[in-house]
C-alpha cells in the first residue's frame, strides 16, 4: 500500500518539480514519477513514507496555481470493503467514531494505525464493498470537531500484509485492544493521563445518558474536565454494569467522576428510578490491601472523614483474568466525590511505591510493555509490578545484559477438544492470532484417535511468545474449557541443549527448586532423556499463564548465560579472544 496517486496537477507540472517537492519535505521515493495529464503516480519505499506524503502534501502544497491532492493509488478492480480514515480528532471518544461508522454499514474491524501525525488514523473493514463505497462518499470531507475526515481505499491483497496491528479492544476478529480515544499512541498528542486512571462501574441503563445524543454529553464532560473517557459499553454483553475508564490528572479524574455521578442522578430522577446508586470504583487487587490498611484503619478513616460507607468485593471474585476489586461507596454525591479523591490517592501512592521498587529490578522481558498486549482487561492500565518483574534468584540480581534469542520455540499442550476453538472457522482465528502476535502458530497432528491433548507449536521472539501464549490461555478460559473458578493451567515444553540441562537443574536440584518457588510453576527436567538429533532435551513447565511465562523467561536467561560463558572460553592455543578497542 505504498503507491501514491497525485491529482489536481497542472498540465505544466513535471516530474522534476514533483521530485523537488518531495525532496523539500524529505519524503523518499523508490521509483521515478510517472506523470500523466493532470495526475501522476509514484512509489514510496514503505507505508510510513506514503502516509507522511499524504499528511504533508495533500491539500497543502501548490504547484502552478493548483493545490495538489495526494492519496493511495488503488485501481477500481482492487477497491475492496476496506478503507483508511485519516485526520480523526485525536481525543474523539471511540463510541462517537463507532456510531458514525455504523451509520454506513456493518463494521467488521476497526484498527488504529500508529502514525507520526497529531490526528488519528484508522483502518476500517465493512461487511460489503457497497457499504464501503457509501461510507467513502459520505465520510470523505465530513467535519468532526473542525477536522475534515480524509478517506481512501485500501487494496485488499496488501492490507493483510501491511496494516499495522495497533487497534481495537478485545481478542478475536475485532482486532487487538485499543485504549481511550483515537490518537492515544506513538505520535499522538502528549498523554494527559497519569499512570493510574480512574476506573468506575456504572449501571448499564445510564450509559446512554452519559454518552448523550451523538456523543454530545460525554464530549462536554471530556472538555470540561480535560480528560479522556472510555466507556466500555460493548464489554460483557447483557451485564447490569459497564466499566468506564477516565484518563487525566487526579483533579481531572475526580471532576469527571463527580460529573458522571450527577448525570446518573439526573437521569434516575427523570426516569423515576428510586434505588440508591452508589459510586463503584475498580482497583487492582495489589493495591487494595494498602488502601484498607492495618486492621482496616485507612478505610475507616476515609469513611469518617467523608461521611460515607465503603465496602470492598471479596477475594473470591478475583481470577487471573479479572484482577480488579470493586470498591463501593455510598453517600451523597459530594461525600462520594471526596471519598473518591481519598481512595484514589491511596491507590496512586501504592502504585508509585511499587514503581520505585520496580526500577531496582529487571523487567520480565526487557523492553516489553505488558499494558499494550491486550492480555489484561483493556480497562486496567496498571499491572502489578510483581507480575512485571522477575525477583532476584539464588542471591543474585536478575538485572543483567540478558538479550533473549531472536526466536524461540515453545510446545504448548491444550485440551484436544479445544483445537477447533483455537483454529476457528476455516482457520481464521489461528491466522489472526498469528498476525496479531507476530508468532508462528501451528497445531501438531494428533498422536492417536484417543489422545486428550494436542500440541501447539509457537515460534517467535519473547514478546510474541508472551502475546500468543496469553491469548491461547485466554481463549480456553473464554470458551469454558476450564471451570469458572478454575485457573487455566497448561504444560509448556521448551528444548535446551543437553549440556545446559544441568545448569537448569542446579547442584542437588537447587536451581530448579528456586525456579519453582519463584514462579509458582512446576518445572521438570525428566531424567534419563536421550538427546534428540540436535543434542537437545526437554524441560516441562506446568502452571497458569504468569507462572509459566516467568519460568520460561528465567530458563531462557540461564541459557543465555551459558551461551555467553561458552563464547568467552579461551580459544585453542590458550589465548582468550581479543576485544576490539
């Protein structure tokens, strides 16, 4: 999708002049300009350059008295049901954009594209080509908050390869999770939110009032409180309550919270709703203990200072995929608002303390942003540092120059009955899973007709492994292959050089025991293994997702240390390798 059409050209325009314009704007090209009467074509080396040309030049640069137009070159025969919509207001709530897109047909996917522009860009796929054509006609030039939308076609055969994978919330055909509003990402306006957003639960029947007609109410709240607000109305279909995430400063979050409570109260009065509507705040379980305090002192003090009653949902409601507790506050709106300020103050303090401790430790996977992976509720932008960091092991800090191998292979064993859910109809789910995670995912043939497990072969770098395995764990839970209160525990196998197996086990089994205590996974190096043709043996890891991941990372670190030590051994002749100066 890197070929550009340059339109509205004067008959006097030449390829030399176009080359000069592109050079002036520092936009590289990979082929000469093909100039026709009134228009031209050119290829860019990649999509990033093509997008830069469209943003910088289209409708902004004049040549021989005519303002040129630049867009993707898509022949009519390649025009599909896929569109790219540019110049989307960066803080427009997703609900408003969703509503606008839905006016013109059934939206199958909507993925945000990472760009260097201030405004947002989304790739949209409609159910039919005709719906896409109608959307193209209606949306191109449509004004939203003083931004004129720019719509172009995406060629069908190249969109699968080139479409960036940032996108929409939730697994499955809707794409990967998106946060807040369009434009939240690399190249967007500076983020306003702190590390800890405010998470609320509101009754589903009041969501419409909070959004307002065509999103007018939520847009006003966003502007007045200088916050970004994401209403997850499509999560948990049929649920009595829906989560809302508010990104802003602590003051902005509190102002938005109070305004939302006032909207709900007014709507309740207008609809003769007589039940008391408490304020419900969601918080990660790791912070709740410190909010409560020793013998409940912190919580009691907040109740006394704000004249409210506060209760917290039980631990039994938690699961690996729902790490949040519900903090219910009852009282007047003013009292609940004051309580929200105090509750969130404690939670933010806990988070800051954990982050300070985390800076002294190593990340689970260097450079990996767990919040961007979509393995946790799109709601929760804060994960427990204990889940993100690997503690020290064997009295030594794990912070090292560990560089994971470019590609790893993991064999993950799933229930045989779950194979269909992982593959999906005509293989669509496993294809999308591979595309979204960047890993190669294959299902090995069954060992026999009565086998109750199947092997999933996952190949890719550390981050891709984390994404792919996490989504498979999540899919098994989602499809009810494990009980509602039962964590998904799977066996993973990785192969290690037979010469390194002893290092994984450690003297007297010390290392493998420490590894099990650290990760809470069962780690076994079966005895009396015969190395395979590559002189490798199997290590078995059994546990829930986080436990398995931590064990896998630590084993890969051990293998990396062994490899470095082998490389540093003296060369034949007794001379160590010389370092280059």
